[in-house]
């Protein structure tokens, strides 16, 4: 037995696409160190749930090489996709002036720079 569903109204498709695709991508700059990557994951998780954003553009700062930056991103991307169902896009290595400052007075927390576009 099949059930007939009413055709969607004019605004329904657009709203459905917004829910599916989420909001505009959020840009993150993440330093290539363990605590920064963990903090970035926590921020991505919170933003995904609070803002319904599932697309992030990520640049990696303070990496010793382009290969290290890519490896850091790949690890973050794999975990974020598997556990949060979000899409991360790699923007490359961040210039040092784009990177958030690191502090040595206390453990590094909350330093992944977030910019909405």
C-alpha cells in the first residue's frame, strides 16, 4: 500500500536545502599542535550543533612543513567527518600573521580563530 504525500509548497524546497546544506561555511585557523587541534574539534562540534553549520574551511598554522599541515588537516577531517558528519575544506597553510597568538602562561585553550563569512 502506498501513501500519497502532498506536493511541497514553494518555500519548502528552499528550506529543505538550507537544512541539508547548512549555513555559510565557517573559516578556522588551527595551529599544528595537539591541544589546538583538540580545541578546534570541540569548536567545530559546538558550531555544528548550535548554528547548524556543517561546512568548515580550515587553514593550518605553525606547521613545520606543508606536508605536516596537510597531515594535521587530514586527521582533523577524518575525525570530524566520522563523528560529527561535517565537511572540512582545506585552505592550506596559514601565514604566520593570520595565526592566533599562543600563550605560554597557561595551557593553550580556545585559540582556534573563527571567522564567519
